[in-house]
C-alpha cells in the first residue's frame, strides 16, 4: 500500500527526534492526502483468475443449496427419535446443513464482492445541510400558520388539556410496571427458615427421617426439613428448601472442636451446618472426609467442619451457621431450634 | 395318601404341619434371601493365600497384621468391598505419596484381589463386595438415580460424573470408566476424600439407581461434542478462544483487500 507520492510532505514530521520542533511549527491545516493509488487485483488483470473467482463463488452458492437440501432431507429422514444416538445424529445433520446453507451464501457474497465487483475507490462530498434563507423563511411561516390555525395560542384551557393528557398517559404503563417490581419486600423472611424445635431432619430428596444410628462416621447426609412440601409454605417450598438445606456429617468426637456455648448443639459427633455459602450463597457440599474440609465449588471458600465450620480459605468471611440438633424419643434426629443467625451471604439489613 | 388322610385328625397333626411349614419358610428364605456376601464364600485357603499376598505387598505400610500406623489407615473392619475397590482400581498398592492415590492398571488379577479381600474381611466385619444383581444397571431407575446423583454426588463428580477439582491437589475422579461394582464399593466404603454413603443414607436400591444413571451417561451426549462435560468453565473457554477466534478470522477475511 503506497501513498508516498501524496504523503511526502507528512513524512519528515512523523519521523523521529524532531517531533517536538515539528509540533511547535506545525502547519495551520494538513493537506488532504487524497486516496492511495489504485492497485489492480489479479481478477482485474487476468481473465483466467476472474473466471476462477467466479467458479469459486458459484461453488459456494452451490454448497449453500446442497446444505439447504441436506437440512430438509435430514429433517424428514432422520427424526429425533427416542434414543441418544438418534438425537445426536439428527442434531449433527441439521446443524451441518444449516451451517452450509448460511455460510455458503455469506462466503459467496463476500468473495464475489471482493474479487469480481468493482473495487475502485469513490469519494462523494457531503452536501451542505443548511437550507437557503428563502426555504427556511417559508418553513417557519408554514409552522406559524399551522400553530395559528390550531388556535393553541388563544385557547388556554385546550392547551392545558392537551398537555395534561399527554403527560399523564405514560402513567398507565409506568404505575403497574413499578408496582410489580420486587413484589415482596418482607426482608425478615431471610432471618428464618423452616427449622424449629422438634422438626425432624430428613434425607434430600426422599424426605425419609434419619436415625442417629444411621449416620456412621465419615458419612455425609444431605438434609431437608420434614414436611417441606406440606403446610402453609407448600406453594413456595423450593424457596424454603433453598434456605433450609443442611449438610450433616458424623466425626469421631475426638476430632471435633466445639465452642463452649455450642457443646450441646451436636449429637455424639454428628454436626449439621447450613449448606448455603456465607460468601454469595452457592450450595457448599464438597466434603472431604479425611480433612473434614467443606469446599464451595463457586469460589473455593473452604470451611473446617471439625472446628465450627470456620473459614480456612477463600473469600467467605463468616462460618457456616450451625443447626443445633438432638434426637427425639424414637431415635430420629430433630432440630433443637432454627439457626441462630440468618443463613447465606451478607445483606444490608443483616447489619453484620 | 390314604394313610395320611386317615391320620389327619391325629393329635400330633397340627404340630407336624407347623414344623413342615416352618421348614419350608426357612428353606425358601435361605434359597431366595439376598445374601450380603458375594456368591462363593471364601475358603480357608483363600484367606491363607490372601494373607501371604498381604504380607508380601501391603504389610510394609499397613503393618503385618493390617493394624496401620501414623497416616496409614488400619484395615481391620474396612471389609472386602474396600479391598475390591482400592486394589481393583490400582489405587493400592500406592505408587507414590501425594495428595491422593491415583488409579492405575491393577497390579493383581481378580483371583488375587478376591484372596486379599477374603483375608482383610476375615480381620473384622465390614462391607462386602456386592452381588451382580445388586449392581445391575438394567434393574435400576435411572431417573431416580439422576435425582440422587445431583443431591449427593454431582457437587464433586460433576453433573454427569466427569469429575472435578477438590482442594490442595486432590480431585474427584471421572466415573466414565468406573465399573458398576467400583461405583458401589466406593459408595459403601468412602475411599480417600470421599464420604461414606451407607445403606441407611442411600439404600442398596438407590445405589443401583445411581449406577443406572451413570450407565445412561455412557451413551454420550445428544448435543454432539461434550467438551469434557466440565460445565460452564470448559464451554466458556471453548467459546471465547475458538468461537471468538473464528469470528475475528472471518472479520479479518471480510476486511482484507483481495490480492
């Protein structure tokens, strides 16, 4: 690409050490360097090359036609069916056919434009946008006549009416829109879960209650409260589940370090913690039974289950809330109470 | 028959009938009850051969009577299932110290593994190797297995068992090449970082459902290339590097002048 002929006067200024000096003594206005010299393409010089390019374009269009036919044939001949193999084959053929039919047209059009259509540079000067004085005068006169004709200057009440109607009309859309934002502003719900005194711990997803004797050392239970889908909350049980899920493990009591005030929150080495990460609320459930570490898959926060689920690594800044548990008369594990703090990540009203 | 018919009012008849009924119930139970131990009960010879193998290959770390020591677990009470998993997947004998014992080609044939398992099982009661019926994916409910897998397994092993990373160099292995028996024995024994899923947590039927779900994954993905089934990270990398690369390449081609 050589525009040296026209660009020569720019060259000394853009080169090297005397930039400062050149900047100080720069011209008032740069000259228009004009277009670079036109260079013929192979297809302009050689008719054989032009024919080749034409054939390429034709082949690409033909490929698109084949792709379209292939898509239709695949749609009819290869139904998605029931089996995985069938679905995969159908998806593959439909995708390939669609790709060929679209890409063929696109590539052919681009190649056609690049090789065969004229590539001579053309410049069109911009028209002046300002109309001449006479036209402007006439336009203003026409607008004035229209305003005069409508009587808006004289009829004050009419003006008020039209302004109020137009200004108020958007409210019919805006009020319902804003009114439906959020919907539920009862933030105190985040403070409480379904857990309450005496509610049994049950297995997720079956809902079978768990005996303390079933929880052997090293096992991990994914726990939901009993009666999750019954009662007042049946319609939004999934939100209640999201707040109430608990991970329960049994450790050798010798491995367990417990705070003085939580000594009766566990049951013979069985501890239960909220499964919702205190960082941003992912379910923390990657439990390594040898290290007693619980890892959050989202941001690698790691909690030590043997020591109050305190944070040992990662961005979480609070320990997982512990669910105080005990057993009922029949030997099933039950909650002593709700969590003593809101589960999950921090939020403004939590004030902590 | 006439002799029996004539004595049917004999005062001992109810007793005889009751005995016969009890015998039949017991016999039927013995014949059909699911047995926890694998088909052939190990003989004394198996245990002796297993002990010899143990002394030669395992006792260096686990101790001459499998009692373990610092950082090496005792094998008393781990059961035949644990041996079948650890030795059958080549994790034991352990190749080198590291964050985690890696799977490798098994060092023993199945007969030797059974002998080792018989010896370790003889040291104390523990989970047995499941029967063929207990791990038959055809008898499981893959849909229920999927729900159980998502709750209990997917956080470490990934949504379809492709595996994933844990902390400090440990990882949850891919389950793509695990046999149904290995999946079962891993659940009942909880090898290495994996927690135990005993029969009260996941019943034997539920374990079989999970095996059926994993077996379904062997049929591949209906969508084509799985990109390792690692989830949004792997797929995102693919889209950013390959997808964006192709788009940039196409833009450069469209913008370049024809020669």
